[in-house]
């Protein structure tokens, strides 16, 4: 472990030297009071794991009880690890090798529309809402932290303020982990069931400036980044491509304001959900960029199973949007007589 710390320090100094030779500002090397991560190179020598007893042995430090060893797959080769101290807690990031999974080749495609009111809308009609709110405890901690003493000379908070700051960071880390878990579970389902996944390169950062906390509590930007990595064939539609207000039946384009969630096509008269129509338009545009033919597989049967899976994820609310209606169905619904009961 000491050898690796020295090696990492040498590599950092070399990297800074190369950057300075290229004309970039690197600043001065400063003293670090504590090291927050230690690399464990050799499994079986530097560290060992006993999954049945849930213990971790680190060379020179001894044995420790560990929570979460069930996350390590059964058929895998354990290699290096990283012992990390974060906000007063200790974590072990283990690197394992598992048999490589073959990418999905089922000729299924789906379009995805990201939004503020409904975070994720799929072209099959499923709409997903989720947000992880910050606990009220954080507001109380912030009040205590603001009242703690601050030294202008050393530019440090008092010991009480530092302890409160660690608690605040823990709450933020817990919230971020929950959002990452939701994004990973949804993206994993999409990656294992669909070969072609189309999405639009929306300006998420600009959305966050406008809507603030509503975007931060969802982390839909992280969901889009996860899709890029996991799916077999990601199809990214350009940011400025028009996908909202396009009829999925006749292709008529209509300008919609942000508050208009449902629109009636002036050409064919069909009534459509705004987000589902946009998800279909994104799907068609993505497939046209990929030059995918007419041999895509039908996916109507898996909609119900997808809905049940999404409902099982904590903090997630999933539902199916109303189906598009023909002009005859719309007129029939408007002419239906009201009946008074009682």
C-alpha cells in the first residue's frame, strides 16, 4: 500500500510537469492533511474477503465487518480494490471480472422523450415520474452550520461546524446514490430488452437553470448518460430537431406551447398525448439516421411487464398515457349524454 501511494504521487508529479510544459497552469504543490483513498493491489495478499462471514481483512490493519458483500457476483474473478473514506464512512470499491455479456440483438426499438413534468416518456405510451426530495433534516443542519463560528485568518469553521458539514455531505451523497440507483435500473431494463434506443440531446443544463430543483431531484441528465453507455445501439437525435407537436399518423407539424399537454391534429383530427407523440417522433428520427429497415420486432406484449417493473422501483411512479383517438371517437366522447345519479 505504501509503495502504491508513492507510485501514485510520482505519477501525479509527472502529469503536472507534462501539463506545465504544454503551457497550462498547474499551480503549486500543496500539503495534504489526510489521504482519503488507498489502493489495494493484490487480492489474497493486500486484502481478502470472506463473503460467508461478511468480513474484510486488510494487510496491516486487521479484520473488519462489511455490509453489502452480496453485491459481488458469484462467478467472478476478484482483482484490485480501493479503500475510500467519504464523509466519515469507509467504502471498499472492488474490481471484478465477469463473463462478457452479449449485446442485445432482438430488432426491438423504442423512443424516449425527457421532460420536466413527466421525466421519462417512452414511445410505447409509458410515462415515468420520479424525484428524490432532500430530507427536511438538511435544512435544520444548514441553520446550525450557518451559526457555527468561522475563523477569517485560517478560513476554517469550528469543530462543531465541520461535524455538521460532514453530516450535510452524507445526506447529499445518500440522495445522489438513490438517483443513480433509479437511473441504472431503468437504463438496465431498456438495455436488456431493446436493441435500438433513440433519445434527443436535450439541453438539460439549461433546463436546470430554468426549473432548478425540479431537474436536480430527478437527474435525467444522468439517465441519458447511462443510456449512452449501456444500450447496444444508442440513437441520438440532434438538439434542434423538431420532435414536439408532430402527428404520429399523418406527420403534420404543429407549434405547441409548454402548457399544452394534449393536441388535436388539424389535418387528420387525431388527439394525441404531447410527450408520447414526441417519443415516437424521436424514435422514427433515430431509426432514419441509423437506416434501419422495416424488420423491427413487435413489442406490444412487453408493455405490461415493463410497466410492472418500473412500478417496483422505489420513488418511481409509472403509468400508461391515454391512447390517441380518431375524430369519430372524439366526437362520440363529446356527444355522450351525462347521467345524474341519486
